[in-house]
C-alpha cells in the first residue's frame, strides 16, 4: 500500500510552513523532523497563486546556499518578500549575487574579521557586565538580553544607547511583523512597511551625520563607496537588522534549555569549553530560521525538479537538527564535535557579522556563568510569532548570584 507522505507529515488540517503560529505556539521541530524524513524538498502553497519549495535537510540547504548561480539572492532573502519585487535588488549586498556582491561586501569584511573585531572586546565586555548586574527577585531574561546588540552596534555603527528602544521595536516590526507585541492595528503588511520606513528614515540621518562627522566605523566605509544614498542606507539596514535581530535569542533559548534539563551548572562549570558552547548554542537555537532564494533555471534539488523562478526556502533551524549530520540532534551537547551547523548560513552570503557575534556570545556566556550560579523558571516562556525569527520574547527567571 502506498502511504501518502502528507499523512506521514501528520498535519491533517494541512501543513502551512508560512503560518507564524507554527513557530509562536506550535512545534516546528516535530514538523521539520517528519519533513526531513518523508518530504525534504516540499512545495508549500501560499494562498492560491504563490508558494515556495521548503528545504529541510542539511545537505540540500548547503547546496542551495553555496550555489548562487542556480539560486539567486536578488529576489529577496526572506519569506516576507515572497511575490514582492525586491526594492534593494543589486543595491544591498544581501540581495546581490557575485561578482557585484563582493564589491560592496569586501570593504566591510576587512572591519568584520575575527582579528578586526577583537579590538571591541573590552567595550563589549563592559556593556555585558552592566547588563548582568544580578537582578533581585523575578526578572525577564528576555528584557535583560534585549540590549545585547547595542554592545557591538555602538562601536561598529555609532548607534547611541538612547536610540536603542525605538530601533529594537522597528527591527522587531521588520522581522516579526506577525507578533502581537509589535503588530500595528492594520496588520502584518502595514507593520512591515512601518518598521522599514522608520528604520530607513533613522538610518538616512545616521548616514548624513557620519558624512559630517566620520568616525572610522562601518557606516563610514559604506558612505565612502560609489553608491547612491538609497543604497548606502539599504546596506546600513542590512547591518542593523542582521546585527540586532537574532543574537539575543541565542542566550535566551540556550538558558531556557539548560534550566529545563538541569544542565546549567554543568555548562557554567566548564569555562574552557566556551568556544564549543557557543557553536552548540548557535546550532541548537538557530534564531535566523530561514533564508530564501529564487531558482535561476530549471534544476533538480534532492531529487525534486524545481522550475526557473520558483522560490526556495532553506529552513536553517531544521538543517541544524538533521540527524544524519548531528547525532542526538535535539540535545544541547557541550561535547559536540564536529559541529558543522548552518546558523550563519554558507557560501558567499555567510554571515558578515559571524566573528563579532561569536565574540559577543563568548563574552556574554562567560560573564553569565561567572555571575549566576543557577536559575529557576518563574513563569511561562513565550515564543516570538514569526516565520523568520525563531526565539523567545518572555522568560521570567529567578537567578542565584554567585
Ligand atoms: C547570532 C547572530 C546571527 C545569526 C544567527 C546570523 C545569521 C545569518 C545568516 C544565516 C546569514 C546568511 C543570509 C543568506 O544566506 O542570505 C547572515 C547574513 C548576514 N548577517 Fe548575520 N547573523 C547573526 C549576527 C549578525 C551580526 C552581529 C551582524 C552585523 C553586525 C550580521 C550581519 C549580517 C549581514 C550584513 C549579512 C548579509 C551577508 C551577505 O549577504 O553577504 N549578522 N546572517
């Protein structure tokens, strides 16, 4: 008897990977696990006229991300751009293919290497220490980590601390437009537009200010490129969004899991493992949930024919739990080695901020483990309602300082 793969996926009401409730209230890992097994390159309809190929295995995800000739970034890289023309096409390097991609990324890359970002470590450490002053009673660990991006975006982009609360809200509107905490009354599309407009207006002022008073940071590097003002702002947007949206979710979901499984003390007691801890935290939490490409020609992926122009969405959160690559993939394992996770993507678009994100996370976890001996959960954990941002937005804890 032939078994319908849709039954095996186990969503009788119809599987909808574009439904933000799957990530906010459901269990995407259970769904992804079944997709990896039964339907690893699966067509997901969206409305009556649109849709995308959902890619859930590590090998297929890597194949898409590393082959820009077959899978272009120029049509937008997030699901919220599906079916919309990408206004930043070939202007913003995230939405550009090689060779033009390297023209914009190259000069920024020099300031973002492991060596170059190391000079920001003292500033990052002092911001993290200020953030971690032991809180008495119940506190929200999501609030505590909300300003983590500012620790490096201050030095890298010249963003003042006073602007952070507004920026953080506009970033959330731009990546988690379905979340009720940020959604405007006119709905998700209006929320997205509002977030974009606010950020672009803010960043235009930031660029103009840098032109008057250069500071030797990333914004100056972009402003000095032979690009139109709109393109400079679009690339600043990429840096700000990339730099701020995902990173707080790594410690949140990691600490949630360590508390749930009673292994916080084990991780805190092995500071010599900090590099491995951060890689495993990135794999396990995968806060940047997906990235999109468009097929440039008819092709085959994982045995499935894909037509030119089709959207292909790589689910990084799923690839990073692929049991054929990561034994015991659902366990947060400090001893995991090797750890070929895709949390920062792969290929030419590999995360520009990976070095500063790693540095910041190492500092954050080191300081956290040195400050708190243990945590207890003091209420319900709430997840973000977003197809892109996989993470936690509320997490009441009680911490025992050392
Ligand atoms: C834990 C934190 C982070 C995660 C999980 C993450 C994840 C990713 C991923 C998966 C990509 C690949 C996108 C694609 O293939 O289209 C990417 C690209 C990018 N990230 Fe990150 N990122 C993080 C932190 C940062 C930081 C701190 C910055 C900047 C300071 C940053 C800036 C960027 C930029 C500009 C790109 C586009 C690169 C390109 O298209 O060449 N990210 N990031």
